[in-house]
C-alpha cells in the first residue's frame, strides 16, 4: 500500500472516531445528563465518561496530526497555506490545535487541580448547558471544516 494512501486512511479514520465522539457527546450524552434528577450524579458520570473518551480522543488527535503533517510534507503542499482557496487546511490545523490544547493541557490541568471538596460541590443545570454549548460550537466548526476539506480535496475550491 502506498504511504500516502495509508496516511490518508489513518487520517480519515482518526477524524471519524474523534469528531464522531464529539458528536455523540454533544447530541446524546449531554442532553441525557441534563435530564437526570441528580446533577451531582450526572457530573460524576460525565467525569468518568470524559476520562475514558479523553484517552481515545488523545490517541486519535495524535494520529490525525501526525498523518496530516506527513501528507502535507510528502505532497509538498506547504504553499496551500498561502492560498485562501485552501481555507479548510487552515481550519483543520486550527481545530486540531484547539482540541490538542484542550486534551493535552487544559483537561489534565483541571483534573490535577480538582480537590475532593470541589468534586462535592453541587453542579447546576447551567453548568451542563455551558458544556453543551461549548461542545456544539466545536462540533459545528469541526463539521464545517470536514465539509470544506472533503469538497476542497475533490477539487471544489472557492473562487477557482
């Protein structure tokens, strides 16, 4: 199998698992948790779920980042970052950086700073609403980026 084909295969599978997981959390898990009677139980479940999902998301974002960099390098496609018609490449890098900072810096830092006392503080429904809005925003940005990447990589470039 050609190295570029394998890199693209890993890249697409990584995006499917990563952004598909974000979609599931946004559209299924968070609305379910918001309807639970006990916000403390809902938050405890969310923390457990997030820990497991964060591990999968870290692996898939690494795979996506490495395979994406490899494809740009092998194709010598650096000049695309200078052309606005390839806006989706900038968006892919921005989304990847945003999620990477969240997964590798912010999430571990917040877990380290969590004390047993802060874990016992009652959670309000507004907290889940804020979490869901943040996830929805990131999901929409990700889906726009995916749509742009698929269209652009198949020749549908804006302004050309």
